[in-house]
């Protein structure tokens, strides 16, 4: 059976139409000796043998399941209850696609609606969309929404230097060519006050992160203050958060944020080499028509029964074309479902417990490291990540930690912030046992002082 | 299909109407336009003071099946908005020439009104559609 639908006669007619006598002539630009190179492939092996080989290769990776890990910087190692994988693996849910037909998608739509309800409660906001790709796209979409709210008359976007470097990069990629001034992160040490000082009547939004990229928490009173200053300029305040931290901290929605965004991976999604992931996006109801992404809504059918639909679609590209509020007409359904299953299985008390464990373990580790000669922990309130000034380069330290002690060290900040030489961003979650932390501290001492 | 028309209004080819009342121009969309849009669910009115330019898009009307731009039939600054539409956008369907008006503007060039279609010409235009 032929899988190529056109016949030899069809092909001849096509060649004639374009004035070429043989198919081979189309490849004339590829040198003869490279057209059909001899492929030096190994002899074929059995499935059993190939699985063994792939397994051997996979074992050469240092994975968090078998290696103590103190690396965070945006992707976090958390315990994922088995029920999460069970729910997302059900065939009814097992598609990455956002459904278009409510008639055959009630389960998926309800799951998205439940996800939105949880994110809205967690962030202290009124509405959540069905999710974006990751924390970076959510942040960039929040900036676009603020530009829409300002009817594109406001051309300035203020970014705090504490916002994840990747998120800031994506904001710049998204907005290039729009004639905007994206500023605020030139001085790496600018705090909330300095960030607020950059907000003026031409500013569409101010974006901050708490806990920020360095793990530091912006105090609730400082965030409230910032919100007042931003609103006095007629701009929006966008706050990026770590959702796990909201088990313990006051949600930004209660402190005056207009949009709350963030990376949702920590909620029941594996780190998986950096993705796929999800970005959450929550906001206030009065801006719903300027918001991005898809929104599942609850409705009633003709018989009065509860049903779910995608709502407010007039914002989206398939209806509003070039005037759409966003280029994104999809979501990360399966990842959002995992987040919803995770939050459901933990409940409010479980989430608080996870957040407490993260906080306590990170503070236990920081206290241990602060006692080491040559190491200092940067001061300030933090959640589960903190900056350590080390006696030597972090890349070298990390190599020693791994080679001699089998430990994955923290993030080397100099790779993103050139002025932060010898600075390691250390992360602890509920996955780091006390014994692991003790070993990490003594390994650091050894590696730092030889 | 029988459409309603307002004898006193002038019309644009893109189905907006203008009625001059006491030096101000009231702007709305025609019965034909509301009928084609079907049930209106949201009207995004321009801000007070905004300068509208004749022929340029000045607001968006959303219905259950579409989101369409409204083009300003005349130039002028917005002095009044039909705030009732926020709670009751269906007024655009029910009474397009009355309670369903959109904005009032101060005319920056009254001659623009004369260049618009009169009701007879607009009626003829609708009949050909």
C-alpha cells in the first residue's frame, strides 16, 4: 500500500508545471557525495538491549529523586502525592488541548473552572484565567494587559530587578517593537521604594516579585505602600509570587495587587528539565475584558442544569482578530489539572504545612551556613531561598559538592547578575531532610576552605 | 426584513447615526446594525473628553456572536456617555435610536453632518444589502 497520495503521473505534471525535468534536479544544490551518505549505524539491537542502554544513559543524570538538591531559582522540588499522577493520567483528561466544544468537554471545563477558583482564592484575586505557559509568559501577559488598560497611551513599564531574570527577558521579547520604555532593573539592588519612585503618569504597570528571585519577601506593609503609589500614578501593580509561599504569606490580592502571576510548577508538577509547566494569572473583575487567555465559566443549560463553557471569548483572537487582548488562545490544561489535583489533595492546611516546612528547613540551613568561616548569609526576611556569599566561585564549589559529596548545590548568581560574584542562591523545600542539610553545610565548609 | 429608521438622523455607510440636539451630536448605531450584531452583551464606551475623529474606530460593541468596532461618524470631543449601557447593554437592541444611544460629542466641524447620508439615502443603502 502506498502512503504517498500522488501518482507518478501527478508528479510528472507538477514537474512540468515548474519547468523541471526530474525530481533529482530539485536537489542539485546539495553536493552529490552528500545526497545519499553511507550511514554508519550500529547493528540493530533488541528492545531489551536498547532499554538497558537508555537506562544506563539516564542513570548518568543526577536527578532529585536520588541526589540531595539545594537548587531552586524558579523551579522547585516538591513532593507530588500519587493521586496527582493518577488524576492527570486518566484517559478522559489526558490531552494537552484546550477544549472548544463544551458539549463533549464538561469534565475538562469543570476541572479548569475548579483550577481557576483555587488560584483566585490562593492569590486573593477575583478572577483567574485557565493558565498560560509558564511564569514568564504570565508576567509578560500581565504587562500586555496593563498596556491595554492604559489604552496603549502609557508607554513605560517598570520592572523590579528582583523579578526572575527569565521573566524580565520574556517581557522584553514580547514588547519589542511596541515603542515602550522597559526600565527599573538597571540597578540590581533597587528596593520597592526605588521601584515605586520610577512610576509616573506615563507608566502602564510596575512589576515586582515576592518572594523575589533572591528569596526575599517584600513586607506586607511595603507592598501595600507600593500599591498605593502605583495606583496614584494610574498604573497597575503586577506581583509575581511563588504559590507555595501563599500557604504562609498574605496573598498579594489583599495588599492591593491588580494582577497576580507566577510559575505554577511547584504545584504538583515535576521539574522535568524545566517544563512543560504552567503560569497562573489572576486579576480583578473590573479588568476582565482586558485580560488574556481563556476563561472557563459556570452557567446553566436550557433545562436549568449546571454546565461549564469558555466565556468572554470576544477578547480572543478567533473573534477579535488583530484587536484581541492577547496572542494566547490556549492554556496548559494538563499542568493546570495537576495543580488543581495537588491543591485539592493538600487542602489549605496541607499547603500551609508544606510552606512551613520549606520556611523552617531553609532557615535551619541558613543558620548552619552563617556559622561557617568565610561564608555569610545576606540579611533580610526570606521564604525558602537565600543568598550566601562564599569564599570562592560558586561553579567551582558546586563541582566539589557534587564530585566529592554527591550533592547538587545552589544557583550560581553570577550567571545572571555579573556583580554577584561568589554568590550562591540556596533553596530548601520539604524534600530536604535534616540529615541532608547537615551534610550540605559540612560539605560547603570543606569545599570552601581547602 | 423591516428595519426601523429615525427620520431626523443622518447616517454613515458603516451604520452609525448622528442626531444634532442643542449643539451636541448624539451618536448611536442603526436598527440594521443592531440586528446584524444580535444580542449586545457589552459596550466599551470611549472616555469622557476623548477626541473622536470622523471615520476612525472609537469604541467596541460586543454581542453574543461578534465584537465590532464603531466608527465615529463625526469628529468631536466626548461630553456624555450612556452609562445605562453598562448594566443594560441590551438597550442597543431594544431602542437603537432612543435609550440605546452611545455617546454625545461637541461637533468640531458641523459640516461633517451634512456630508452623511440622509434617511432616504440610508434606507436605499440598507435595501441593497
